[in-house]
C-alpha cells in the first residue's frame, strides 16, 4: 500500500524556538494516523506544513503524490482540512458557506449546491441551512466547518482537533463519518486530545513531543511498550490493601498503584491470564478479602502519560504559541 502522506526530516524554527526537529511520518492510503502530543509539541505545525500553509526550514513532505512546497497549488485541490477553530463566514447561511467552498474548488454552481445539501443533512444541520451562521451554536459551527472540509470529496483529509467542542452525540457522529470516509479510501491525519478517539479511529498512532516523533505504532503496540496487561482488584479494608500489595509485589512488572480511598490496587503484569490466576491464589493464601478482580489492557492515556510525562486531560491543546 503506497503512502498518501510522507514527511522526511521536517524542521521548523521560530527564532530560537524549534517547533519541529526532524519529523518523519508515513501514512498509507486509506488509513488514519492519529497524531498525539502535549501542547506545543509540534502537531499543528506539522499539519500546517502538510497542508501548504507553512514552508519547512528543512526536510521534505509529499501529500497525494505532490510535494508540499514545489507543488503546493496543485496539492490544495486534492486535500481537505479542518483546523482547531471553525473557519466559517458569520454573515452567510450554512448552505451559502458550503456552496462558496464548492465554487472555490471549481465544482460549479449546481454541484456545489448539491454537495452543500448532502453535507448539511449528513451533519444534522438541515434545519439551520438557511440561517446566518452568526446565530449558530459553537457545536453547529464546528460541524459546518467539518462539512466544508468534505465538500470536494478530497482523497486526503487533515483534521486538527476535529471534535473539540462537540457534545458526545455529535462526536460519535463525527467518528462515524470518518470511518465511512476511510472505508471509501480516504486517508486521514487526525490530531486529537481525546485518546478514546485515537484508540477508536486510528490505524496507527504517532506520539510527538518537543518537535520529534517519540513513538509510532498501532495502539496495541504502544500499549505493549508500557507493560502489557494490568490486574485491577478491590478489597474490603486498608489492612487487606496492604496485604495484597505485599503478596502481589513479586508479580509486578512495573510500579503498582494503590488507591487508599477506593481500596483498589493496580498491578502491571507481563503474562495476563496466568498472572491473574496466580494473584488470586496468593490472595486466597493470605486470606485477603477481595471484592472484585479483573484483567485489563493499559489505556492509551496511560501510554501518553508514560511517554510524555503528562496526562492528556491535563492539556489544553490549542498550540496558540504557533507550534
């Protein structure tokens, strides 16, 4: 499968600040790459270079077979993009906004109008189609902006924080739209602060920090990097929690985490089901009263925390510093 997006050694500096420090990426056609990272890590700068809005200081990149610098005018007709903030005209109606995008892509008046109506229905905006956008809620404006990125049915789509500001229902609807597009052959590069979103949609995940890609792989591959499975158990009292911690310490492949208030213990283990059986045997031998016990995989949030030192929900990923 040939790559729809490639980046080789991308560098971008703002004075003394290095926003990108040699970013390498390769996204096969018809797949989703989730780009994750702390605020200021370089995610939005990467997207701006790949969508021809910025020129790199070094390195090269291609999208849909076009060089992002040398072939920028031709490339723009082959991509769709939705940024962190809705780029819509407040004085036009929702339908007029989408029809204008269609005409900018030279679709013609009739086709532009047709695509506008199709997308307004797809994003549940039909009832507001003929109302000025200045009266739209934030979530409606976001959905309209996302619809605008799809007007020309681009083979490559860049979504920078696409569901920020959407309610859970609208977010789930957007996930469905992305899944349908990819099933039809569209390639998507997605930056997101919702790690569930990356886990759900991305075929591969790239974690970027300080302008470098520090980890790349499927969500499962990245989870395996931080220790595989975890045993989670709940006990009846503080004494049981201390006893469980002592009994299970030899099984842990990493740091155990105890929640004294909830009387819960999390133990990273390397051999999954076998470790759970062994753990329950040890707890029974120590007469530890266990209320609940189970085995789970690490979350992508735990991967993020391990790799970057931050939890994703602690971050405000606006990258207003230009990075």
